[in-house]
C-alpha cells in the first residue's frame, strides 16, 4: 500500500491496478460498523424523570406558518416544562395568545460514539406565566444561559409525552 494524494491509502488489486481505499462512512469506526441498536419504549413516568435529569432541550413552535426550533434550558415543575425567553421572541407572542399555543419540546442524552441513550418528546400547550409569585419563583429556579435578558416565563403543560431508549442490540435488557 502507498499513500495517494490527499493522504488516502491505495490498495493493490489482483490486476495490479491501484485504487484508493474508500473512506469509512460516518457510521463506521476504524474497527467496523457499530452493532445494531434497539429502541425501547419508555413509560410516561420514565420519560418525565429523564426530562428532569437534563437542563437543555429544544422548543418547537410555528413561526410564519413554518416550524421553528430554539435551544433553551428548562426545569420540570410537576407536569410542566418551564422555560424563559425575552419579550421580542416569537415563542413569547405565541404563548401569550389566549389559550396558548401548541408546541413540542424535545430533550435527549445520546452518546455520539456509542449511539446509545434516550430521547423524550413532550407535546403540550405553551402559556405565558402571568402570576407574579410564580414568575418570581421560576426566575429564581431557572437561570437563562444566553443573552438578552430572559424576562418572560413560559409554562408548557405536558399533554402527551413519549420517550425511547436506544440500547446496544446485542445486550439483553
């Protein structure tokens, strides 16, 4: 084998021709493809507990009749996902509408190397929190990690929740 331009190795074939070795696909490691994965359905309780175990997720809402996604940090309070945002944010104007707005919220903990972990998706109604005591409480519990000032508190009431765990297909759980 010799090194070709670009640092890829050439292989000598039976015909005597040399051909570049194919680059490994993104799902293959140097030692070969990963083993198959299985998905296990999580209960609503397991899903909610896992959601409580992380602080970062994505809220999915409609903006100009198209889907929009924003990364946000959160807390879970009883059966509601609490996020904070700023007054000019599209999610704030949607959740301030009478009756709120239907949104999705997703969080996960997935290992990028082993391809195992979990994912939880919540569907519910986002409403702007207006009660002064609740706003004060949530502002103390949930510190935003981005600028500008996140002066609005939004509660996403869990109406549907589903979760999956990705496990190594060879393991017997």
